[in-house]
C-alpha cells in the first residue's frame, strides 16, 4: 500500500479522521498565566487529566488513557534524568517537546502499520516573570503550537486544549478577549471556568463557530459546577521554592467562586 | 559524545522503575558496588589515600519537631579540607538527610534520594510513604557497601521526617554503613564526634532541666550547640563553633509545616547568650 505515494497520503488522511473522531469528546482544558503563576483547569471527575511533569512543568491531556500514560511517563523520565545529571535549571519544556516528544509522535503517526498516539497534550512552563511563561500544545501527529508571538498575532499568556478545533478556537478567542495576563488568581479562575464552559458548549452543539452570549455561558457554568468536580493545578511563580506544582482541591476553589 | 538524554522509549511498558534503576538503565549511575569478601578490609587503598570526610551530626526531637544539626568541618586524614561544609541536606518538603562520612558519596546519595521521591510522586500520583522513603535510603547504602569494604565511600546518615499518616508525628532514624535503619524515640548522633554528643544528649534527656522532647526552640538550639562544641573539644575532625571565624553549625528543624533553616544571626544570638 505505502509503495504508492497516493495511497500513503490517503492512509494518513484516514488515520487523521479516525483520531479526530476519537478525540472529539475530550473535555476542554484551559491553562492561564496570572501574576503568581499558571493555572490549569478542567471539569469532570472520571479520570485525572492534569499532571505534574517536573519542577516548573505541568501537563494537561485528552485522549486514550493508555497513550497519555506512556507519553506522561516518558516526559517525566526525560525531565528527571536531565534534572538529575545536570540541574533542574537545565530542564526545559522547549527541548523536551521539540527534541523528544514531537519527533516520536510524528513518526508513530506516519508509520501507517503501527499504532499512533491517541492523545493531544498541553504543556506549560512557569517563568520568573509572566512574559517568560511558555505554553506548548502538542498534537497526535507531533505538530506543535506555541503561545509565542508570530507575524499574525501577539504573544498569549494562555492556552487551550479541546476535543475539536472549533471548540478550542472559541476558547482561545474568549480568553483573548477576557483574560488579562497580569491578573490575580480569582480573576484567572473565573476566566478559566468560563473558557471551559465555552469550549464544552461548543463540543455539545457540534459545528458552531458562534461565540455563545455571556449570560448563556454563566448559566451553563453554574449548572456544570453544581453537578461535577473541578480538577485544577497551579505552577507557582515563587522563586524560593524548587518544586512549583501544586494540585488544588475542589473545596478550596469553591470558596473563591462567587455564584 | 555522551548518549542523548532526550530519547523516548517506544516500547514503554507503563510501569515505573524506581529512580536508581532508571538511572542505571540509562547508564547515568554506576552499578551497585560488589562486595568482595577476599580483599583485605582497610587495605592498601585506605593507607595510600585518605578520602575527604564529614563528621559529627546530631538530631533530636523537641517540642517543635525534630532539630537536625551538623558542624561544618570536612577533613582528609589530618587535614582540614573545608570549614563550611553543608552536612544537613533537605530531601523534600518534610525530610532531611544529615551525613557523616564521605561527602562525594553522600551528596550523590542525597541527589538520588531527592529525585527518587519526586519521581515516585510524579509517576505514581501519590506521595511515597515514610517507610518507603526510609527503605530507599537503606537500599542506597546497601548498594554502596562494596566501596565501604574497600575503605572508600563510607556514609552514615541520619534521616528525619514528618509523617502525616496515620497520625502526625516526627520520625527520626539513623543508619549504619551497611544500610540497617534504626528508628529512635529521642535522639541520634553519628560521626567521629558522636560519642561525646550521645553522652550529652543521654544526660540531658534523663537528668537535664527537662527531657529533650519538652524543650522549646531556643533551649534545643542551645543544647545542640553545646553538644557540638563539646565534641569538637576532643575530636579534631569536628569543627564545633569557630569563634574567631564566626562559623556556626548548620541547624534545620522539621515540623508539620515543613523545614526551617535557622538563620545564622539567630544561632549566633543563642550561642552568645547560653554557650560562649
């Protein structure tokens, strides 16, 4: 089959369609930089989706649990051995993703007789200052999207991950409008919950590109919060600490939401 | 070129090795030393070459948790190599490893240990139990025992930590060079100055103004300083308190809230008031 170039392209296209369908129901994850760190947030309580990778690096992922687990373990293993042999300061998210994860995911995706990774990941690395925060989204085919400035857009201090492209783009434009990078934790928490709601609503209504109205988002958020748990973690900016990641309990977050 | 660290294992099985095993698989940590019963103990190697050694450390429980103190001297034979050595090392938010013995080996062990605990938490998504942590250090010592037999790399640590399960309490252990762990109720001391220190702590605990566990922080610091100064009086390898150079022992406290390193100014104040 793969001797013929056209068949290979077709196989890849099929595979892409299959993976997209598999990932389409993945509940969104929002990551927002704020004054004292980076917040990762999602709703749901079926299985954990936000993880600590190394001192300054965290990850959120949707996809098949087996694949997420393999990639997560690999990332921890790489970061830990690097941090051990050199120093924690030498562990960098950019290198981890560009030199290790992305090439492996790309080749797994393109070797059409093998299994691809059914996973989509969002990484963040907290910097000394908000401008130094780094967000990287890695797709199942090894494609990397960064929060950095390009010709087309300014640098973002947030990133989103969702089951479909429409849902993710809506979350991004919502955060673009609503989220200020130098804000406090409570404001970031509220933006993250609303961004999640926007993303989740888009997943449920299907092929929409319309931003829902504000009141609808707030109503939806309240309904969802009443039924399901919050999963969240922060990377603290505090330089006096080596390990910056901390998982946040549902209970401590509820106290900060004034609905 | 050294082997690339950034390589992904395509056949990853999903189960996590313990961290030293992972390091050995990647060739980043030497294999466990082989114990050779035929080679003479304290043979040629030791006579020709004296490894740098760190000395006296002590730890005891007091009303605010566990106090861990170490003098600052590192020696090699008769020579003082360094007078600001750090022998009281933080391993995680609630654990301290204090070392007597060869720092080259001990600091490497501390590094492995620190990464082991974090690696476990990150991969397994739960904190390693106190028993697991105590065992991890024991295993590192056991792996090192071949070097001890060859007369190099002897490490005799103290491990202090705060356990939240099942009931919150401070836990204190000392080890022998082969890796046996001994949990103590009140105090521990290792290193060349330890006989004097043990004498003082035993005396204070039984016939002092109050038992060690009832001391407040200032009283505890005072006793730690007196004990180290006494050890230094007869043991040349122990630095004690350097009055002319103003070098004080390093003191850390483990409590439920984590680890506090006492500021040198505070130690100096207690020293002036109650020791000097």
